C-alpha cells in the first residue's frame, strides 16, 4: 500500500514558512492584508498537518516492525501531532483576534517562527525514520526487476 504521508508532510512545513514570511511583511509594511494572508496560509498548513498526521498514523503499524525504530517513531509522532494542534489553534485563535483587530503582529510572528522550528524538528525525526531505519521503503525483493 502506498502512503500519502511523504507527499503531504511538506505542505505544513512550507505553508507555515509562507505564513511567517507574510507576517514579516506585515511588520515591515503594516496592513491587514499581509496578516490575513499569513492566517490563510497557516490555516491551510494546519489542515495539511492533520492530513499528514492521519496518513502517518495509518502507516505506523507497518514501520513499527522495523528494529530499533520505536523511540524515534514516537518522537516524530509526538512532535508532528503537537505541530498540527498548534498550527490549527494558532490559525483559529489568530483569525478570531484578527477579526477583532486585536492580533499583536510581533508576537504572532514570533509564534510562527517557533512553530517553524517545531516542524523542522518533527521533520528531522521523520528523516531519521526514512534514512536511518528505512521506514517507507519496500524491501528490494518487492521492487520489480530487482532482487533475487
């Protein structure tokens, strides 16, 4: 079974970075349009983070069988879930405050940068799962034209 997880995980990372960039632009050129763009990017990233978490959880039983993977898998899962929850909470809370015209621009930017760091860390552990433990790779015997 093919997992969509590897394809989906890059969207939240990219979208939170785009959100931070838009928010930086709103600090340089104050105006609501950049903050609203940041919130839209963050909301889209939050939805993609949920999709990535769901598809990752669906693959958990398959990769759990790999020797020595449990601790790294748990770290990746915990950081990914925390990131998804934080992205969606920040998007919804930010939108609410934005509509009330009470969203503080600088703290919102700092939170986006911190969230970017959290996503990078989750991605690091995900990369270890793939490149150190081989999670997500089919055994060579299953590859067409390759194997014994």
